[in-house]
C-alpha cells in the first residue's frame, strides 16, 4: 500500500479556520513573531541569522499593536500570514500599563537608522521618538509586566525578534508546525 503523500491537518495553514483557532488561543499581552519577506526583513534575517523578522503585541479583540516599516506604529487586525510563533508573558500583563506606553509612542516614527545602527553593533539606547517592532514589543513587555524580556543590560533598541523568540520572559503557546504560515 502506497504511503499518503500529504498528511491530514485539522486546520490548514493560512485558512479562516486557522485564524479562528488562533484567535481562541490568543490572550492580551501575547507576543506574535513573524517571518517577513521584504527588504528590511531580508536584512534582519541576514544580520540575526534567524527566520524571525517582526514582532507584535496582541491586545485583545482581534487587534495587535506593532511598529512596521513604511507605517510606523499601528493598531491593526491580527494577521496569520507569515506567523511563526505565539509567546505568552510569564508575568501578568497589565493592559492599562500597556495603554500608557502606547499613548506615549503612537505618534512616533519607525526607526530605520536605529535599525541599521544595530546591524553594526553601535551603542544603542538612543532617545529619539522612533522605534522598530521588537523594540516596541520589548518595551511593552517591561512596562506591562515588569519583566525584562532580555537581560537588564540590554537596551530595548538592541533587541531583535530572534531575541524575543528565545526570551525566558515568555513561554511558547503555539508554533507553526511546518514553518511560518
């Protein structure tokens, strides 16, 4: 008897059913790790030797907060495309504290130069009213939970999505089985 070429999956990747399944799994404060395909994503993959290029914070109600190139800070509907991991903070996430951070940074810009500086290992911790995705996610983790996502010595603007995917401040709740969606 010939082996089946394809395995049956209850939720095919990228489908409406998969999105609904993940929305039931998600809790406010969860960290979403993505693998992008754009030019900045390719640079991040090269620099970090990692598939992970983007981080966002789930805030509930099907919405996420993120900093994205060409858009800056935004609250947008949860997206499964290129999603690789869902990670939950080990410390309780406080929505009010997260909202206060968002109020401070929602008019900021995407920090292209800071991202490029990080590629060269330049000293970070620059206050310039600009951020990138993992910098925002790390700041949200610290502000809303009181837990540092990496070490005490690591400034948020030196943290890559790869660092968040390996952070002990989070536990993995879901990971794409066959790569990202």
